[in-house]
């Protein structure tokens, strides 16, 4: 797994920094690099699709970014405690 600072436990400044780095990584639209932000055993949901593991994240992002080319993802820090960060997502259309 690729590890990049800032590391937990987070404070307001480092949590916001981590969110911004994640936003920038997502908006580069490189599925292989973006997938490295997730653990090997990551599990998440995007609408009705469930994604399990880094390989599925990369495949999902590859499909997604072929279809969705005219937006920029915006991540906003919603809450944090210790080693967890919650974000709110928004889109800005090109």
C-alpha cells in the first residue's frame, strides 16, 4: 500500500490537507494512481455498484472516467476524529 502524509491521528489542518490531496489525486483521472489511495481490501459503494478491493477500484474508475469527462470532483471535509475522515462530495461541470 502506498502511504502518504499526513498520517493519522488527524487534526483540523491535516484532515483538510488529506482531503485536498485525495481530491487532486481523483481529478488527475489516472485510475492506477487513484486506486493506490485505497487499501487492498477497501470496500465502498457508488450508487448501486459495490466495489471491493483495489483492482475493482481501478476497473471502476477506468469505466467511470471514459463516460464522465466534463466534471471536476470537489471534496469538502465534513468531519474527522483520530484516524477517520468523512467528506462531502460535489461536482463542478466544465
